[in-house]
DNA sequence: CTTCCACCGGAAGTACCGGTAA
DNA sequence: TTACCGGTACTTCCGGTGGAAG
C-alpha cells in the first residue's frame, strides 16, 4: 500500500503521477489495497483543496470498451446513455470534461487482461495518451492484471507508458492465510469453536489450492455452517472437508442453472450419452442434440454454433474433451462431464428436459 | 508415403434490439 | 424522421489438420 501511495502521491501536488501495472491473482488484496490507498489520497486531497476523482472499473464485468468508458465518464459526473453513442464520442466527452476543469483523476482498470484479450489495447493506448492534450487536469492509470503474460499482448508504446511502475501481489502463503483467518475467527466465532488444527487445515488447503484469502474465509464459514447444522459445538476437520465438496457442488449447480437454454440442452446430451457410451464425440453430440431439439419443437442451432457452445462448457469446467484421431475415420473430440454429475443433474431437472433425460 | 476423414475454428455477414443526435 | 451507434446471438463460408488406413 505504501508502494502504491508513493506512486500516486504526485497527484496531491498537482503533478502527473506515473501510470502503474499491478499483478496478482484473485484474492490477494489488490483491489482492497488500491481502494484503501485511494481513499487515503482522497482525504488528503480534500484537505489541500485538490479535486481528486477515482474511477474504479472492472473491465471484465463491464465487458466492452463502450461500457468501460461509460463508467469512467460517470465517475466524472457525466451522464452517458447505456447505448446509442459512438464509443469515440464517450472518449471525447471525457477529454472535454477534463480539459475544462482541473481534476486529478485516477483510473483503475481491474482485470484488464481479460479485456485486452478480446478488444485489443486500443483503448489503453488512447487513455494513456490523454495526458498529453490536457493542460490542467492529470490522469493516472493503474492497470490491474491477473496474469503476468498479459504484457505480451500490449503494444510496446502502451506497455512502456503503463509499466512506469510495477507492483506484484504474491498469493498468500499458508502462514499469512492463517493470520487472516485467526483475526476473523475471533470476530466471527465464539471462543473454542475453531481450533488451531482447523485453522491450519483451512489455511493449508487454501494455500496449496489458490492462495486466495476470500475463498479461505468462505471455506471456513461454510465449514462453520455445516458444523452448526450438525449440532456440533466445535468445527471438525471432517466439516472442513465436507465444506470443500459443498462449495464445489454449489458452484457447479449455479453455473448450470444460469446457462442459456441450448447450452443446457447440450449438457443434458453429454450427460445422458456419457452414461451408455462413455465419451461421445462432438458429431454424436450434435446428432442427439438435433433429435432433442426436434422433439421439443425448438429452433435448431448450426453445428458451428454448437461447437462454440461446447467450447464454452469446457471453458467453465463442466465438460472436458480429448481430441482423438481415427486416421481414415477423421479426427474428433471425445467429450465427457468434468464436474460432479449430481449437481448438474439437479440443476437440469428443474427444466423441460426431465422427460428426455430419463430415456 | 499419400490420402482422406470428421471434424476444428477464424472471419465476415445478418438480424434484431434499444438507444442517440440533429 | 433519418442516419447511425454498439451489443448479442447467431449463420455462412471455408481453409485447415493429425495421423491411421490403405
């Protein structure tokens, strides 16, 4: 946080600060640290009469260039319709606003790597260049990325401008997670409910799995709920292991339920074909899908689109595939369920498909 | 060594939606 | 009213391709 503070400090002296690139996996405290630091700066700025505005954008959640810019514009007090304007128009309005006032502006672009992968670095380039044309206002950009190879996606000009400073957040070690958990245990549980062994177990599981503090806390909470429901006075190691499974199953269930119709149909096909014929090929899946769709009197998607949906299912981890080569008989992917079948079935059952699935 | 299958996946185009600006 | 915007969800077209069969 001190590091980030030092980078941003020039904003308080009405100077242009360096842009920064921040790396770190999810749950390592990037967002919290930036928000905290920026609040401190905002306080100081108030005392000095500097007009400081922080705009935090999660680029992945916003999804598109237009909406990313819209969020920045709104932080500056502009109202931007959610559609209708040209993207460049939004950028123009932002620059106009900054040109006609004196603002120290910090733009935080979270999960920018995901964004750049689908939209390229044009937007980043334009944002980094904005300072040059602004006489009175200053803009600092902090780009936050989950993975380090992100650099390779950037044009050298953008990269050099963006990486004037770099900060890296390492995943938490088991010891660090232990500290974090311990601090929360004393707030959230009665004395003696959570033993050191349980904290150690949760910390060890989390550190080896992901090093994500948020998920570690979640794991402990779920374990606590399980123990409570079982009428226990203390959380046991078994509760923790059960919690691991439960969290996983709940995630699978949620993902399945929120899938669009045709993805769910495909998942149902993979599930039912997988039973008799262990690992159907993409061609077989498509044929069964066609039959299913015909039976349900639904419009049918093309093979191309179906292949894309199957890829998406694989991406979210519900399905896994292996390419196999049959020589003269071509090449194909064999697909099967990668997630626990139980929550998948439960999620699909709340649907029209029940009848078809039972065949 | 060549052939040829059963797909893969990039690219461009279409239709529609809900909107703005002049 | 007209021209145009971006986003989503698809379709159409088509040039690959790994490796066993032949």
